[in-house]
């Protein structure tokens, strides 16, 4: 397969390179902003948190959009959190940390000098296993961890945007988010493939229950939910508002496009804007390159018995 093949099959991958974004996901946040006016809203966003930020295209969007005018540049603070290190970005402070830890929330608050954030975004995803139920469950836990951290750092009236997998737990997640936000919408940007169960919850107007004390262990998915919640019928059944967003004339992420999009502009292959630094697959690549991944070709290794003494 040639280098340009992915450019043909994935229009947003190609556009991301042309426009200098580190990942195609930048378009998801841009299209969510088009629909929900996330960055200007009622008041201009000055403090924003990007949870699960690496390699950093959402942080890039925040940096470019929030620091657009010179006067606002000084007062804009953006904090990006990820387990992995990422290359620096103008106006973005990085925390290499885990969003399930309260120490991460405290570090964010320190960066804002005690002030609360106007916006929290989270595009977090665990390493997918391919087992859909497991992936959906872990994704839901990550979303709830992001919600927990958000309750520590977001100002009342602020907004929260997070990736969600539209699985069977979506109703429960929606109900839990509704406890904290007056408006919750499930949105699918044009740049998110239809073939993917990924969507984004856009939670507006943070208004926690009176007396709520933020903590990191609440709420979590509860297995009794299937019995208590999912079987509600008729008017009691919760319908999660769903919105396809982004200009409908925008590129379709599931289509293949010709390499030359514009007759006046010749196609030229571009390398990715910023390859990840220290990606978790780096060691696997090194082992493979040096032929260190090869398995022992012995009958016991084939049987998965490894170092077992078979008494022969
Ligand atoms: N929004 C990013 C962008 O536009 O470049 C892409 C995010 S990527 C899809 C998902 C990220 O979630 C990964 O970088 C991964 O390290 C991070 N992640 C997963 N679990 C995490 C956790 N518990 N704490 C912090 N980051 C986490």
C-alpha cells in the first residue's frame, strides 16, 4: 500500500496534515464548536483543560482559538493532561498524569492559581481490545473519571465535552451527567466516522447539586443498572438527545476522495505534522525491527508451555 493511500481513504487525516494539526481529531472539536459555540459562548473561555490530550490536536485547537487575539493571549491558560508525554505547544502547560487521580485535579487547580476552568474537554480513549463490551465499559469508566475531575476544576455555568461510546450504557451515563449539567446532548461530528460508535457528550451549564463535595469515586457504572434503568418503558424511558453536527456539506469521513481535490492545486504527499514522542508502541517496533519478537520454535513453545519442565 502506497503512502498516499491513507490520504485517499481518510480525507480528515489528509486535511489535518495540510492544516498543520497533529491528528485528524482536531476537526471533531472544531465541528463541535461550530454547533455549540464552545469557545466564545456567553463569556469568552480563558481557562481550559484538555484531558487525555496526546498527541495534542485538541490542545492545538484550544491554543489557536483561545489565543487568537493578542490582548487575550496573556490571560488564557490551557492545561493538557495525558499519561503520555507530548511535544510542547504555545500557551499550553502539560501535566503528565492520570485523570483518575485526585493529585491530577489538584495540579490543574495549582496551574490556574485556585481559579476554576471555563471549559473541560476530554477525548480520552483506552487502548481498545476489540471486545466491544469491554471497550465500551472501559470507555465509560474513563468518561466518569473525566467527569469526577471536572467536578473539581470547572466553574458553575462552565461546559464539559467528552468522548462517549454509544453502547447500552449511554442512558445511564446521560442520567449521571444530567445530575451535574442542565443541558446534555450527544453529538456526532461529520469527521467522526459513521462506522464508529464514538460520539461526544456536550454538557452545558455546570450546576452541581447543592452541597455536592467533589470526589474521585462517584458516580461509577453500576451493574444493577440493567435491571433498574435499562428496562424502563413508555414515557419513563430516557431518550438521550442526539445531534449530528458540523456543516452537512463538509467532507464525509466514511468516503474515499480523489487525491487531487482542487483542479488548481496539485496533490503533494505531506508527512504527519508531529509524530508522537515516546509512543507506547515504540518498544514493540524496536523488538520487531531487531527480530526480538520471534517466538521459540520448539514443540513446548508452540503448546504455550514455555519454561515448564516436562520431565523428558
Ligand atoms: N485528543 C487527542 C488529540 O486530539 O490529539 C487524542 C487523544 S487519544 C484518542 C486518547 C488519549 O487518552 C491517549 O493519548 C491516552 O494516553 C489517553 N489516556 C487514556 N487513559 C488515560 C488516563 N487514565 N489518564 C490520562 N490520559 C489517558
